[in-house]
C-alpha cells in the first residue's frame, strides 16, 4: 500500500550516499576484472565460508517485554554461532538502538537490511550492558542474555525503534575489533496514553482438508467412513487444531470456521470407521473428538463466529474454471445453505454466514459475482489485491463498498502475511512478532485524526508454530495501548473511508501463481458427471436421503480450497467418490440369462432383477423387447412389454413375461431397466429364445408311440406273472426260461445331458 508519509524514514545523508557509491565503483572495478580473469568454478567446489559481518549468525530467541513501558527492563536472549573457519577471540555481544522510524515503509526497508553497515548502524550501548565471550570456536554456538533498563535505551518520542544485537571480536587474520554478526528487530515504544486507538479484527480460522469419504456404514446411523485417521493427530494435545482452540480461547478473535470440519469431528465423536485397504476398521478417537468439540464450544460461547460455506469451496476456481459447467453454482448455493445449520447444531451458537473468503483475499469481478451469487454480501479481500491508487498517506479502514450492495472487507496485507514463514525456530517467531507489533503501532501513528478499523486475515491453516506466534503477538496487544479488538461483523459495518479505493481489479491482475493452483475445468466436469449419476440413482430409492446427503457433502468437498496445489490428491478424491457411487448403482442389476428353449405356441419368459442394496428400490420399469415380433410376440401382442419393479433391500425378483410363438427359429431378446421417466438404468441384458413349435401331426405320432410302449409293458407283466405261478406248483427246476424271454424291467433308459440353456414348460 502506497503511503506518501512513509518516505520520511531515517537514512544516510546525500553526501554520504555519494561517497559510498564512489567507493563501491573504485573498489568494484578490480573485483570485476578479477572475476572475468578467474577460471570457472566447478559445481562441486566447496562453499566459501561466511566472512565480515556475516561470519557469526546472531539469533534473537526472546525479546521481553515485546513492547516495554517506563520502568521495565528489556531482556533479549539468543544464541551466536561462529560460521567462519577461524576462532573468534575477545568477543562481546552488544545492543544497539537506532533512531525512531517514521511510517510503515521505513519498517519494511529496515526489515530487509542484512549485515553491518559502518556509519549506518548505531553505536552499541555502554559496555556494562554487553556480554563478554572470550573465545568462540568455529561451528560452535553459545547462548547470551542482554538486560538493559528501558530508561537506558535512549528512547524518545512514542513510536517504533530499530534495535540490533551484534557480536564483535577478533580473528587470527584480523586482529582488531570488528563486527562479525548482527541481527535487527523492532521495539515498539509508547509512554503516553492515547486518546484514540486502531481497531484490530483478527480472524482465527478453523479449517482442515477433507477426511470423510462418501461411504457410510450399513447401520441406521450410517456410520461415516474416513479416508484416514489423520484428523485425530490434529485434535490431539499439541496438535494443530487443538492448539488453535486452546490459544484462541484466550484471545479477542473472530472465529472463521469451515462447517465440514465440525461435521467431521462430530461424526468422529459419534463413532466412525477408517478405510484400511479394501475394508474398514473402527475408529479409536471418539473421546478425543468429544473433548475437542467441548473445548471449542466453550471457547466460542461468548465470541463471534463466521461460517464459511460447507467444505470451504474455492471461489476463485469456481469463478475462473467452474461457473460455466452446469450445476457448479448450485453446489456452492447448497454449501452456503447448510453452513449455518451445521455450526448451530454442533456448537449451539448462531454464526454469521454473510461472508465469503477467496484465497489470499485476491479478487476480481468474476470472483465477486460468484461469491455474491451464493448469498454473501461481504467479501474478505486483501490490500495487495484491492490496492490504493494514487497513494494515501495512511492505511484506510477495511470496509469498502464495491457496488451492488456488496462490501469488500479489505484485510491488511502486511499484517495478514506476518506469520507465513517458518515459525518453528524461536528467532523466526520473535522477529515476526516484533515486526507485527511495530507495524500496528506505525499504522496507529499515521497522520489521521479518524479512528480506523483494520482486519487481519492470516493463512487458512496455520501450523502450530505459526499459531503460537500469532497468539504471542495478540497477547502483546491485549493491554489496549494503541489498539483495541473489534469483531468482523462490526468491522464490515464501519464507516468507509471516502478516499479509499473501491475499484475491483480486473481479471488480468489476478496473481498467476494463484491461478495455476486452481482446480481445472475437468474437475468440475467430473463433479457434474457424479451429480448426474446421483440424480438418476436417487429416484429409484425408497430412502434416498441415505445416499443424497453423504454424496452431496462429498461433492462439496471435491471443490474445497484445500486442494490447491494438490492436483493428484484432488483427482483421487473425485475418483473415489465416483467409483463408490457407480458401485452402488451396480448393486441393482439384471441377472444374466442363458438361452431359453420355447416349446409350443405360448409360454412365460422369466427375467430376474437383483437388488443387493440395503434399502428397497422402486419407480423402476423392466422392459423386454423381441427383435423379431413376427416369430415371437410378447403378451401385449407386440415386440415390447413392460412391468413395474419394486424390490426390498437384499432381495431378487423374478419377473415373468407371457410370450407367443408363430414360427420356429431363434429370437434375440433384450431386457433393460428404466426409471419412470424413461431414462435407462444400468446395463442392458440380451439372451436368445429358441422357438421349437410341435405340430398336430407330430403330436399324433408321439401319442401312438406312447400307446405301443404301454401295450408292450402289459404283455411283459402278464408273462412274468405266469412264470411265477409255475414256480409255486413245486416244479423242481421249473419250466426252463426261453432264451428269447425279455429281461426284468430296469426303468427308463439313461439319457445324455440336455443342451445348455433354460427350458420353459408350456
């Protein structure tokens, strides 16, 4: 943000700058010549050891108090590490205090400085406040602590003062005192009571990547299935989300919550399962989820809560790549509608659902249109997107009317990005906290008599170290010295600055880096395809809500902002949703049939429909079609017949169609399920009917043959009876059996296996 008044920072005089540039040219000429004449350096050449004021790395681990008052003692603790090759002797650690900085840009410039500048850096304080280090060997670190009464720092008017901690000493190659390392930071100083303060709105985001799949258990509660149990790690003591709640509960912040996170943790608390290969196992962190929800509910009970749309959809990706894919905006509308109810159900507080938060606060007209299409009237932007044109000498308030009844709530870019770096090292965190405090004080000191409201919108998912650093900075502001807290709703309704820009930047100014991270158009095509399949599936279900809700949530998760920069993971999630839905759709199907033999003029043809779902299906029609109605007609006298289908969960139904044959031969039959609106459902199934009609003449011949067989049987029976009677009369050997007598009846002849296929009896 341009600030005319910020160009008044402290710096060297013009004469000194001219001398410095001249000296650089004189000394640089032989150096350039030497570089041109030098042989090329090989890639595997050892790195040159740091020298000069870069020899020692000075780390500032604590600055306490961060913003001292009169009567305090400033204590700075840290470490020094010798990165050079030579041992440093007669070393000492000093504190240096510079002149008051004027304006935010002078703080920016001071923060970029590195190395010691003779004549440009202030002299050290009295030696009695130094720490002596007789020897510091190469590669060795040593701790130090400096303690100086604030009254001895030489601070004047209220404002921001640059301070530096330096290490001076000697080496074997330079046996004179020189500065071998320095680290700078800032010290906010305010002695006088202020009549006005800057209102600070700090957003405290509770957002996590999607963990819940579209899959649910078969029980009445529909136990959710998680893709992994990594959310539990974030909820555990010391985890990211646990720390966000623990720290935020003691801070004056506005909670910005993704309702999907609440729904996911609530599902864990009620019982959940986790995918493990091709199966699922019971989740083991119910107690952890309950504990986290209880802590969050207590933390937000008297605070301000803003609910983002469910699963935090990527507004920019939708605007740039998805809005022209039919159905995408309706998903965003649904995600917005369920947001408030989800938060209220889980946390028992009524959230504000009137805010949209594009990634990094970067906006263009398309993003604003998409955000407001879902019902939001306030868009959280950032000052590096909605930039001031012409340069105001101060930072204006956050609220800006941008037309159409929409308010852009413009977060301050410097403050919002203050803790995006690596905060895992104590020195990195300390420097970030001190610069944040310095910026807020410099902002308050800007030449305006109007109180302003400033919004800070940090990164969506801060690490534990980043969250702890943010908390330290807010705790240092908590004494209400030059700022006071304000909720986001009030900040959005504050009186706009008439001179602040209200012009939304064009699409060409949207950052290329952010655009490259967006979901591709194909992602929204995939989502549309899944929704179309879901729409066709739900109409046949007796309890569609058991499918619509989990899949609807999964569709929203497919558009989440958390997929930025993770195209493979995003694709895998969409594929898993689509694959599981297709698997469910396939559980209602036609059972394949073998060929059917039809003997006679009329018969019934059975077709089996199987429902392996756990709920019943209805509103389906089974249509059977004969490819040759002249040879084989169905019960209505035509080529096509239909019957309604209604099957309970886990059952099959055999549907019978009457058929009439006219001519012998083969007929191709096609069976297909349809929804009641005529949409095909599932795969069609084909089979062949073999028509083999028996004429009256053939029947007469068969009847005659059967009569002859009966008469032969009677004759055999009579002969056997006579033979038995002769044996009973006491004939010793009996009447000899004639060689031509028939043998005893052994039953019907053994027949070979019948042809494959199903035979339908008349």
